[in-house]
C-alpha cells in the first residue's frame, strides 16, 4: 500500500513473533509517537490500538512485520503498518478489535495483498509539532535506534499509570457533564417558568383587550343610540312646541290689534314683552328643528343646476333691508358660476354666515365672494368684526356654543352647527379662519358636480 498524500519513510521496523513482542511494540509505538510530536493522549491511543491489533494478529497469523512511518504533506501523520506472513481470515479482524481500534486512530485499513494481510493505521500529527522533513526523519531514526526498550514490567507499570490517568480524565469529564446537565436542567426549568408566565400574561392581556373592544363596541352603539334619540327628541319637542308658540304670537297680535279692546299702556308693554319672547322662542324652536332634521339625515337635497349669481342676487336683495352697522358687499360671481347643488339649502348656509358677519361686525364691511378652485367653488364670507380666538374656532361649531363677549342674547348658538351640517350634506365643508380684533372668514367649499350618486346613496334615507 502506498500513500497518496505524502512519501512514507520508514522510521523503525519491528518483528512480532511472541507475546512479549506485544509489550515491546506498544512501548516503542509510544516512543515513536512522542518523537514525531503526537500529544500525550494520542500517543496512548495509537499505542493501545497497535497492541490490540498485534495481539489479534499473533493469534490469527502467528505474527507480523511492524513498520513505523512518518508521512509528510498537508496533513502529516504517524502511520503504522503490520504485514502478516499469511492471510488473516477476513472476519476475525473486522469483527474483533477493529471496531474499538478504529475509534482510537484517524484511519484504519485492512487489506489482503497476495499471501499477506496488511493492516494500516494512522494518527494525525498536530500542526504545532516540528515539521516532518528528511533531516528530521534521519534524526528521529537515530534517536529511536539509540533508545533501549525497557522491561515488560516497567511497560506494565507505565500502562497502569496511563490507565489511571485515563480513568481520572474520564471521571473528570463525567463530573463536568453531570454539572452541565444540572445547570441545563435548571436553566430549562427557568425558561419554562418564564415562558409559562409570559403566556399567562399574554393571555390575560388578550382577554383584557377583547373585553375592552367589546366594551368599546357597546359604548359606540350606546352613543349612536343616544345621538339618534337626541335628534328624535329635539325634532319631536320642537315640532310640538311650534304650534303653541305660534298660537301665543297670534294671540299677542290679536290683543294689540286696533280692533280689540284698548289696553292700558302697561298692559300693552307687557303684551309686547310676551310677543318678543314668543318670537325668540319660535326662532330657537325652528333652529332646533332644522338642526335635528339635518343631523338625523332627514334632509334630502334637491339636486339641481344652481346659478351662484341668482343665489347671490337674492341674498343681496333680502339682506339689504337689514339695519346694520357694517357695509354689506355681495360681489357678483363670474359668469357661468353654476354648480350642482340645492339652492334652498345653500342659501340657508350663506344667509347664516352673512347674518353672523353683520351681527359681530361693528364697523367696516362684510363681503361675500365666490371663486372657482379646480373642481370646487369656494364661497368666502369675510368680515372686519370682533374675530374669534383660535382656541374657540372649533367650539363655535358645537351646538349652543357662543363665544364669550359676543352679545349672548343675540342668537341660539345653533346657526353654525346647522350650516356645517348642510354644507356637509351638499358634499362640501365649512371652515373658519379668524383673528381677534381683525375679523373672520368663513369659507364654504362645494364640489361643482354635487355629491356623486354612490356617496349620496350611503346617506340614511330621509323624507325631509
Ligand atoms: P349664534 O350666532 O346664534 O350665537 P352660531 O352658531 O351662528 O350661533 O355662532 C356661534 C358663535 O360663534 C357665536 O355666538 C359667536 O360667538 C361666534 N361667531 C359666529 N360667527 C362669527 C363672526 N362672524 N364673528 C365673530 N364671532 C362669530
């Protein structure tokens, strides 16, 4: 057998003839292994492997030639080759010591060559060892020839101490393994405990979240129901109130009518008070009814082509009659200012804004302008009045909210929420910008095409 990796060169040869030779071979094997630089454990491994194989070959073949070689190359190794004088029955080696021996060495080959059996085993020389060179081999050969084998008893005692050391080593490993096992078990327990704690926490959190969602759903439903109930209540109450309030107004008018019995001056003053209060109440009731209708979706816009010039003209006409401190300017919209909308609802929104402007402006002007902005019309009502503090600019769109200092008795606080509801119903929006002392600008933005059919169909049905 030749080696493919390097050039094996014989370091030493020995003959195996009698039982005593097994001791010698083992001992020399250790010496050779030490000389080429194998580590202590590996020296014992290869020596043990060799003596096991030698023992078997002595029984099966009556002996062998033993050749120790150092193989150079990428992976330098110590190789021992045993050649028997007669072939060894194939089963004896492979089923006998070979299994155990194979574990002790890196390589083990058993091969029949003509009238002999060759057993070859090798163990790697560690990279830290001195490289196997021709010069080193020569040196090793001389050293080995000079060293004299010791007596079998010495070898036995050396073998014993090696065995003890190996046992110690095994015990240390076992102890270390036991310690690691214990540690692992403990860690596992810890991990398990942590895991189960985390799962429990997660489960609990999940339960909480689910409960929270259920509660939220319930609250939303309650809120919706409450809001609907409020709108229904407002609509019903205001509707029911309208008739008696109108009756009071009528009766008041009758009392002061010239055809009725004359009243004393005091009576006449008191009847006027009643009529004024009834008129205020009627305004409030009407506003409430409008808002309730808009909120409950019971207003269905009557979509038509609306000409802004017509709407602006009508508003200019009706509001001119009002006695106001500020000047009212309703600018003429550009020709072709048409959009799809509901003329009545749109007029209500704009009238509301103009009324407010005139109400909260002591001097200067209130100006209404229409501008085209892409697919929208922007209608701005700008005034030079008291203005609205920034932090109240959202609140004025809440029902009944009136900014402090604006002359509370002058309205109901329902105009803007109503106007915004209507603007939304018309597919648009109502926004405000304002500066205290400088004035306010309310802007209604409306889509030129009105509300697309699909979006309009999403709204709750209403009979107006
Ligand atoms: P009302 O006018 O009946 O009080 P609105 O809902 O129309 O109710 O308006 C709510 C509040 O918003 C008003 O009370 C006022 O404080 C403020 N506001 C509305 N328009 C103007 C404006 N043009 N200038 C200053 N403040 C305004």
